[in-house]
C-alpha cells in the first residue's frame, strides 16, 4: 500500500516540477525575445528567473494548484491561472522598475494566455495518467446520526479522492475493537462522531498507518482557527473567531468591489457571447434574479 502511495506522490511531484520548469522557460523566452532593452547587471537575469520561479510556485501553492489526481482539472486550471496572473503581474512591475519606465504589457499578457492554455492541456493529460495508473484508494466511513449527505458528495468525486466501499453506523461499532473493520482499508472517513470515538479511531489508524479524513463540525472549525496560549507548560486554545473584525470587513468589501469590477471588465466579452447564446437557444431571460439574506437577515437581490 505504501509503495503505491509513494509512487503516486513521486509521480505528482515530478510532473509538477516539469510543468513549473516549462512555465519558467516560457517566461525566460519572453524576456529574451520581447524585453531586450532591459540591462541586467551582474547576474540579474538569473535572479529575475529565480524570483519568478519562487512567485509562481508560491501563488500556485496558495491557490491549491498542485493537486494532481486529487482535485478537478477545472479547479487546478483556475488555480494555475490565478498563479500566472499574480506572478506575471508582479514581475511586469519589477521589469518596469529595472527599465526605469513603462514597458509594453502585451508580451506579458500573451505569455499569461499561453501559460493558461498549456497548463489546461497538461493538467488534463497528467490527471488522466495518474488516475489510469494508480487505483482509487479504498475507504470506509464511520458516521454518526447526522452526516448531511457528505458521503454522497464524496462519492460523486471518488475518481479524485477515495472510493467509499463500506459505511458503518457509530452506534453499531465497538470502538475498542476496530481491527476487524480496518482490514484491507487505505483510508477512514469519520463524520459526526463523538470526541472519544474519534480518539479511538485515530489511535487505531495511527497504529496501522491508515490516513484519516475527518469531516469537521462547526465547533471543530472554530477550534482549528483558534490561537494557542501557554500557561507555564499547559497549552490553552483561545477561540476568538466569531466573525471578521472591522478591518477584515473593510478589506473584504474593498476586494469584493475592486475584484468584481476588474473581472466584469475582463469577462464582459465572454458574458456577451453567453447572453446571446441563451437568447438564441431558448429565448429565455438572460439574467437570473434571486432573493438572498445578508447581515441581520436583510434581503437583497442577486443577479446571475
């Protein structure tokens, strides 16, 4: 089991490294062909490539792009696209600073489009390769009374996560003797079981080196975002995330407004084509209107 897992992880790492090297090579080609007027001092060109590589890996990692075989291709492609936009945008400003003037932005824009296209193609091929050559991991689910159909959602994406072969009700299990249900299992999923039951599951899985996926409750999520304090040698969890702070609310609102305006401008040609297609196909309304609730249960209209 661990041999195949390591092989899959190694394949994911190798393919991700190859992809990143191709994107860095494309950036280097752009510098050589379109930004020849920039004067690099000492080893400036090498430093620029190192900085770009760091930014590219950082942003793709932040947006969750390095998940070959573990996420949908569309999600990975979008993550890579965001990584290209941020890293290429920052590097464009760095190049302008080095050149002491504004450079043509078209080479960077074309580079971004080419990188997004190549990434979508590579991710499609590589994800298919991983899923065809490495079997889906077998999992069992231990569920409480309220599991909110989360297992049905997991089952819809079993080709990218795990395949749930068996389900067990927590009330029917003797948690002191879990060896029987842990036979021939690669993963265990726990949903809505008590803290004591989780401890026993985690201990049994730890002894057998079986990875556990736990579906957290609201309480678990609050504790996961808590701050750790130390009183002498005893750690204390301080739960203080009951909502965004005033500063976080202001920043979020600014990002919502500025980001939406930028995206509306960039995607307006696509939305125009989609609107025409909808009208031509069925003659229905182009905009979908829906009433939702916001803060303090105030109603507002959303348009899609």
